[in-house]
C-alpha cells in the first residue's frame, strides 16, 4: 500500500498540470521540470501513442547521471 497526504497529492496534480501546459505550448519538448535536476524534484515525460500523456515521478536519492554526447556516438 502506498501512503500519501492530501497536500502531497495536490502538489503532484499541480505539477502534472504545469507539465501538460508546457508540453502543449512546446510540442518539440519531451521532458519537463520546474526545479533543479536533484533528488526530490518532480520530473515529467511526454508519453503515449498520441503524445498526449504525462508520466511523472520524483527523482530518487541516486544522483542522476548524464552521459554526455553518448547518442551522437551510437552506431
């Protein structure tokens, strides 16, 4: 069972709505956050066959790892 507080759920819903507005206004974007990329921050991904869904999560305690320029070298 996942436990939550109503105020925590409200924060999640408000972030999801901000992300949805951002994706609507910026169709070229596939990710969104309104905070630093650090543990505890909300992060959203554009998702779905119609690109009309938002998957969101809090960044975990593990520090995010950015592999710089890795896609350019993939073959």
